[in-house]
C-alpha cells in the first residue's frame, strides 16, 4: 500500500487542532488515508462512513454518541451528507477541547467549507487531497501518469485496460449517482454532455453563453451546473491575473478538467500515441502541469494565468501576497522556443524566475532569466525553491 504524503500533514496538524478536515474528490484516497492513520501510532479511533445506513444511524443522537467516545478520535467520512453535524461538533469541541478530536472527510467543498467556516471557525484546519502527483510515486512513467491521471484506482491498476475501465466506471457513477445525491438539478445525459463539452474546452477561456447555446440552456443554468461539478472537485477554473496597471486584460477564467485521466476518457482518446497526434495534446499537457502545480505549490502562493487582448500570454503565474514571483510557460515539445508573448508577459509582470516546462528535458538556461526544464525537475527541484522567493 502506497503511503500518501498527506499522512504526515494530518499528523502534524492533529497536534494543534481539535478538528481536521480532509477534502478532495471521490476515490482520491481520503478513506484509505484515514484508515492508514488509524493503523499508525495515532490515538484510538472510531471510523464512521455516513453513506452506510448503520453508521448514519449511530449519529441519530450525535450529542450522546460524541460524549460517549471522548477518549477517541472520531473519523466521519462523507460528512456533507449530514451538514447539521457542524454545529454539534462545535459544541462538543468547545466542551471537550483536545487535539484531534475529530477527523472529517468530504467530497463536496462548497457546503463543507461554508458550514464549517460558520460553525467551526478557529477549531478546524483543512487539508486538500489531490490525485497522485509526480513526487509521490517512485520511478513512475510520466507518460502513464499524464495519460491515465493520478486517481489511485487508475494509476495503480495492473494494466492500462483495467485503468481505463475503472475511469469509465468512475465517470458513470459520478454522473448517475454522486451528482444527483449532491442535488444536481438535471439528467445524467445532460451532465455528460456538459462535462464532455468542458473537456473539449480544456485549457481555453470559459464561455458560458456559447456552452449554453450548444446545450440549449441558459447562461445561468450552465453556471449552476458547473458549480456542482467544480464543487465536487472535477473541474478547475483558473482566474486571470490583473495588477493595478491600466492594461487591456482578458477577464474570463480558463477551464480545466481536474484529472487528465478523466479528461482523456471524456475525449475518448484510446492511448497515449493517439493523444500525441491530436490538436488537444498541448492543452492536455497544460492541464497535467496544472494538476502538479495545484498539488505541490508552496504554501501561501496562488495560481493565475496572464493574457492581454494584444496577445501577450503566460500559461501560469505564481503569486505571493498578490505579487507575481514566477512565470511558467508550458510546451509539449522537446525543442521549445521563447515566444514574443512570453517575453512581453515576463516584462509586464517583472518576474525574475521564469520557466518553460516540457515533458522531458535536462534543465538549461534559454536566456538570462528563462530556464527550460522537464516537468519532474520543475515540480521537485524548482517549485519548492519558490517558497524562498
């Protein structure tokens, strides 16, 4: 069994907060992580899965149940199915405030964060859990991780065929069961059409009106449906960076499918070699880089993109306290060239650390302030150093 890097983070936070929240998409490994923590030298734990009727029934009188197990850490999985628990958790930890009193796991961020921010302010610390990234699996074939994505059931499957079948089953279950349980107010057929359309838009500016016209629904309906999909961590929107300078900047966000394995199944791409010959290959690699950046970016940094109406563009801008500290250009090529748009973007943002990231390349300086490097080197060597910028 692969030990995820998040286990260390949970154990460190557990010494400081009475409630630890672990958020992430379904099947990303939250339950496995919780059970690994239970088997470690952690305190005595009780695990409750609120999707099991028997466990759900145990919390029919939560005040009594929590009071009866104050000597244990109670792990509550899929807590979004019982949002009324948050206020009760607050009362319990205020009355019996010890570290690691509860670990809560959830797959739907908006409801969880809203409820807990109101009820558990100052009492909870969150960890966001992502699919496997480059730094977690030794000697992983990067092409395999790119094509099959980082969900454990996929990347750890014994064969590519089995991995693709598991991804197809994930998509089917997510559309037909998970989203309806969250209250998605449309049919699985419409959800699939929308998700596939977003997959074809991956890496592009989001145009809700155009999507709505194609699906025969309104702008606001598309936005509502997308909120459910993004809220359950299946898509990611990236905002444009804008400074106080008066420049003609685009205002629309860019849209990405969160996991490239899911992306390639939605696009019905049969294998990696087929991907290489498709127009979407560059945007797919861009989404892969975003996955790695999101999971590994230094603390207190944010991700944006930069684009002016005049054509200046940077794929990813890393900021701290609102100030750009690095510019990242993604090139699905072994012989990348510096574009005029990238140079102009660097000049406009005034970043001193700038990178062109490729699938595989020995690091070298392309110019005085631009490094070309492969994704593994960038994520494991250069990105951590930005914490010192």
